């Protein structure tokens, strides 16, 4: 990995991260789907206005944008024939017919905003109907085996080869050693994700929020998952990988657990977050801010206003 590519990532300073998933944007929770509109998954994905998204990111001053392809269920926001073959679905039944990342890239490219993609390493593990399928993990998660890793790598490689250099990086979740992921398994994923763009930056979430650091010997940047704008690394690099932070801006409801991912509101003042991102950038670390995105690709006004302040004052 060339130093120039890492420097280009750092030069972006900060970006926006969005969870875009069927249970969220097409679900009953008003915080994530205030319209209350619930449809089939294809209709939901078709309502995403990528031009609106790109314009709002541009007005904010965001340097890059990350969005989820999948998480825990069978529903993906882009076609994938390898995935359909593995679970026995037809086009449009699980993976959307619309290629949302491709359309997002087309809109972002007008403003010079880079695209990153998120994938989970553990497939549709919440899908009860897939229990007993030897390919995929179920709930509770089974231990990973080589057959599963090879199968899921074909899904990753199809996306990588399709998008090529339109995708600048990947953030791969749930690569936990507790379920058996090894460095060799992650090397298999790494190779698949590099198939379409050898210059893509790749991070593997091995530790969650338990420890900041490199998750795999080959990864180019660290996942850096945190729950608040408080902790900072002491150096640009972590075991040779580019430093990076991902943190949610939203406010966690009292009834929810974990981090405030994809929730509205602002957990800190605009001055606090501006100072935090400035300090991170001075150390040599870009910051990805998770905010809620609605099914049409719009943002909550309060979060958009705060991040516009950040972008205009950073």
C-alpha cells in the first residue's frame, strides 16, 4: 500500500457513515423511519435519492461516505448473484434489483466525495430460515470454518470486481476471534476485496470497541470503533496501519443497548466535536461520523446542521 493512498485518505479529514438496512429504513421505529412507510425492500431502495444525498454531503463538506451493504439479514442494497446462489434466492428476493452503491458513486463523483462500503463477515446470521445451512452462521453464531469463509469471499469478490476503483475502501464488521476468525480467514477476505481494486483500503473489525488497533496483519487502516467523541489514539499509525475512528453522533434511547448507531440527535455540542476532529486530524487520523439516514436518502436536520458547522470550520 503506497503512502500516497494513505495520505489521500487522511486529507479527506472526515466523512459520514450510514446504516441503510431493511429493519431500519423499512421498519417500524420512528427514529429511523419517521415516515412510517413500510414496503417491500426493492421499493424502499428505489426511493433512496442519491442526488439529494450527495448534495447534502457536499454542503456539509464531508470528504467521503460509507454505507452498509448488509448486516445480519439476507437483504442487501445491491444485486449479487453469488449470494443468491448460496442461499437459493432469485434476483430481487434478497438483494435489491437496484445497485444502490453504483448510483451513490455516480452522484458523489460530481463533488469529489469518495465512497467506502461496509460489509459484515458473518452473513445473514439472524435468518432463522437458514438454520441448518452449513454455509452460514446462525443465531447463536456458530464457529467459523474454512468452507464458510470461502463461500462468503465469493460474495465479497463479486462486489469488489463490479465496483473496481469506484470504491476506495471497505470496513468489514464482526471478524471476531471469539467465533473462530483467524488471520488466514481475513487474508482470504482481503484477497477477495482487492480483486476489483488493488488500491482499496481495508479494515477488519476484530475487537469492536474493546481495544483500538490493527485487526489483521494485512489491513491498511484500522476500524477504530468507539461509542463517544472522547478517546483519541496517540499516533497516526497502529501497528503499521493507518489510524481511523468511527463514532456515532446520535443519542442512545434509554431502552436501547450498545452504541447510538443510526439514531437521531447530537450526543455532544458542535464545539466539542469540532475540537475532537481537529485533534484527531492533527494526530493523523480521519474520523467517520455515524448519523441516521432516512429511506429517501435525507438526513435529520439537527445532525445535518451540526456536521455542516464542522465542515465549514474544520
